[in-house]
C-alpha cells in the first residue's frame, strides 16, 4: 500500500450533534475554572456556553477573536492537563478522586467550531481603521502568527518574514499530517491572510544586525519569533553518519510529501528513535506506518517520566513501537562509508530529582551494550542557530542563546524589538506561543501609541 495513504489526513473531529451533546453537559460555572486553565485566554467557558444555547456563530467568534489558531490549539494542545483538567464536570473530590463524570472535551469542541466556520463560510474577524506604522514579524510559527493577527486586526500593516518556503513554522514542518493536516493549516492561515497580513517566504532575516536593519528600513516595531530549528545531536562534533537523521529533517521530509524517499530509507529496517517527548512519539509512530521492521523508542528515564502525553505514548505503542526505557544513548557504531550499524547504550537507574523536577538518570557501571539498528532519528531537542546572536547583537540573551524579555510585555533589551515563542521559552506548547504573540501585540500597540 502507498505509505502516503497513512499520512493524507488527520483524524475526524466531532460533528454538530456530537459537539452540542457535549456542550449540553456543561455546568455553566459562574467563575469558570476551565477558562483560567487556558494560557492563551481562548475563553472555553464562554464559547461552550454559547454553543449550549445554540449561538454557534457567537461561539466561533469567541474562539477566533481570542485565539487566531483556535483550531490548531484545539487539536494539538494537551487539554487534559490545561482547561479540561480544571473542568468542574469532573466533580473531583477527596471522596471521589476519579471524578463523578468526565470533563467536557473542550479541545474537540474548539476544533469543531473552527472547522464549522470554514464549512459555513463564517468570518467573524474585522479590521480596525488603517494605521500607518508598519510592523515586521520574523517567523511564521504560532507566536508570529498570533502577534501578526492581533496587530492586523488593530489596523497595522504587518509583514511576516519566513525563512522557509511556506508559512506555519512548526505547524507546517514539525507535525505529521495525521495529527494536523496541511489543509487544516491552510485554512487557519487563510483567516490570517484575510486580515491583510503579508507573508514573505524564503526570506530569512539574518546576517550581521539583520533584525536591527528592519527598524532602519521603515518598520516601527519588530516581533521576533523564529523558533528553534537547529537540532541537538548525540555526538555534536562527529562527521555525518549515513542513517542518522534529526527529527527536524525527518518530519520535514514527511510534511513535504517525500514518502517514497523516506519509505526507501525506513521500510524493513530497524529504526531507533532517541527521545521521550511528543516529537519522538511522532517519529516512532510514523516510522512504523512507513513499514519499519522494528522501531525502538530509546529513553533514559522511566515511562512515567516521559514528557510525551499519555495518548501519544499509547498510540506509539499501538503502532508497534518497542519502548527501551532506562537506557542512555552514548554513541553510534558505524561501518564502511560511515554507515550506521548500531547505537551504543548504557543502562541507567533513577537518582534524585534534577532541575526538571524528574528523577535524574544515573549510568549503571559496566552495563554498556549495543542495539543493532539501520536508522536513528534524534528527537532530543532543538536550539537556536549558532549564528543567530549575530542577527540581533543588541538583544540580551541567556546562556543558551535564548532571547531574554520582560514576561509581561515581550520587550527585549532593544527599543522597538519584542520576542516570544520558543526562541524565548525554549521548546514549549503551541498555546503558550500563541499567548506570547498576544502579549507582545498588546505591548507593541502601547509602544506605538505612546
């Protein structure tokens, strides 16, 4: 079977009767805790209340006015530990810690309402009177898109500069299609384009003082949200190894439709994916769908300490992935032509909690062994490009080259330059990036009007 069939579209969402039936379970809390659980202030209590009383367009308007990427967040956010965790329908108590009922599926309702708006052609967003102050946004991931949409609604001319061929950032290049389809992304982007936002793709803002030059060339403010695209690697200084891929390159290939190329590399092979987060789960599940003979997920801590969401772990296992836990990768074994032959591992045991709050993995002396494999995919994190500090030399950075900002405004150390998303937080959630974009947009408005 053509592997593309497995990647063509995302799983089906709720339909109208299902969404209404779920909304009818809402307890209509006066001081709704679910809304406090949304980092982007999408106001789930408000849009669910409107849906319950059959004000469908009003519910859509609430979402899109508060979160331009409401559809993406509804599908990709870990709602079970954000808004849904706070839902009063669970009736969690000391006597009934499991809850009396299940929470309202806020994420699924949110996704449905956004999709429904496209089906009925409802466009709730309107622009304010045009203003003259041009604003540049660097990066078209969730933070950049959120900031651009907020400012465009306020009437500002916004230009988004994207180094890659198409907009969307991690939504476009870092998520497999069966989790978030390109068609869905294009619809979200169309809502932003309809506000007048201009996208300049394949247009990197780099080189010496590249960002500061935007201010000199007529832009009154700049929002920096380039994301993190340089992949961490197991052996940083080693020459390239034939068969070792970064998660960035691997997932980008799948998003670009290079299924035949990736199938030729994966099908029938033994694949080792290094990491324990959501990206690693995408890599192991997709490798299994591409026909890998065996897929191993290598993680140095325990199953309970994996950062990936529980449903992601379950789906990876259902796809056929083998989880090798409490094993720390340390190096690769190569053969002729630096072709990958295996992954050197050392077994670990858990010690005291480290800075992450999780128990730290400690190598077990004398436990080294080699896992034979043909392909390795490194999903161990991303970092800023090594040359990025030169693109904005006046901006204050931390020791990891992440941009330092005022958390209440997104302001950097350079007047007129703001920042948000992963370049500030490190790897984080889509909804947190959306929140950063909204925060910076409000601060930019105050800055330009003050």
